C-alpha cells in the first residue's frame, strides 16, 4: 500500500458557522473529487432532511447547499495508507491543518461524521484547536444499523449552531 494524499480542498467561506469533518475520502469521493460522492452515503440525504431542503445532486449544488447553510466540510486526515475505502485499514496518518479554515471562518462548533473522524480529531487536532468536537453517527453505508430517520434525528443536533434563531430551515 502506498500513502495517498487527500485530493479535495476544504469547502468553507467566511460565513461558515459549523465544520463537519469526515475521516478520509472514499475511493468514489477521491475519483469524483468531492465529499461524500458515493451514491450509498447518506450524508446529503440526512443534511437535506435536517435542513428541510431538497437534496442537492451536482457538485455545484452541493457546494452552494453547504455554503448557503453556513456549513464547512473537510476531513481530519491529509494523507494515509488505506485499503480501498475502509476506515479500519487507515495507517500512517498525517492530519489536516484545520487552521486553514479556523483562521478564516467563525466556526462555533466542530462535528465529526462517525467514530474514526472523531478519534483522529481528538488525537491530532483538538489539542491544537482547543474546540471539543461532537461525534455524530456515520452516514456511511457501512453504518447500516442507523436508519435514515435515526440519522436525521441525531444530525438535527447541528441546528442550534447554524444561526441566531437556532435553525437554517427554509420551510
């Protein structure tokens, strides 16, 4: 196995209020050069349900959806050795430098999409950022025990950080 570099730049702007961190892009995401690109990953379905908005389809729609809702997205790992898309096979980790985002956006809360991102964040980034992260259940298809309604309910915990009224809903 060779060390793989993260191919996707962070997505954020000055208006981003929360940062959602994954572990490392899947094979499909690396090929598509965008976050949560595998059609079975429920990230986009969950966020759309939480925010009561249509699910974005294209990369451009996904970028606009995230930025329009004040959500920054990146991963905790900058490079690693990995077999396919298996988080359990991750070795030789080099963490991403989150100051790239944190120095330009007013991030009030960091969320981790699943246990792997949470554990690596706690190990590598939290000592530098001094921002405790909230672990959310993984939207990966490998996390089959969590149904879409259960994921949506759990991920609703992001809402209080999105704006002054506690929601980013457009009903």
